């Protein structure tokens, strides 16, 4: 907000970016992140991204309503139920994006 320049390490420290890596590790790190995200519960990830995007421009009451909607919607997904089964079975979940 003050127009100060900060380096990647500081941005990561402040939580402004996911991670700071040397330039020669960017592609490998990005590929790893893509692989991790493609194995995630995509319905929940997508709804989370939507809520984060909307948070900057919505009133608190509306945002809380949207969170309730997102929880309800994601709780109907197959990945939500898979997370519960995996937790019960003490194993990693196998998300399918449904």
C-alpha cells in the first residue's frame, strides 16, 4: 500500500505469495504445486477461490452467507465424503474432482 518494493522471501514471509524460490526452481516448484492442486478436492478448492475473490468487495454478512452456501454445496460432493472415509480409514484421500 505504501509502494515499497519487497523481495520474494519477504512476500512469502508475510503470506502474500505461496512460496519464494530461486529462479532456476520456479518451473519445478510450479509443476509440484499444479500436481498437488490437481489431487485436491477441486469443488472445495474452487469454492474457496471464489470466496477469497469475493471477500474484497462483499459485506461481512453477505460473505458469511456465501460461506454457508459453499459449505452446503461442497458437503454434497463425492470428494467431501471421500475425505471422511479416508479420515476414518486413516489413509490419504483419493479425490476425483466430483
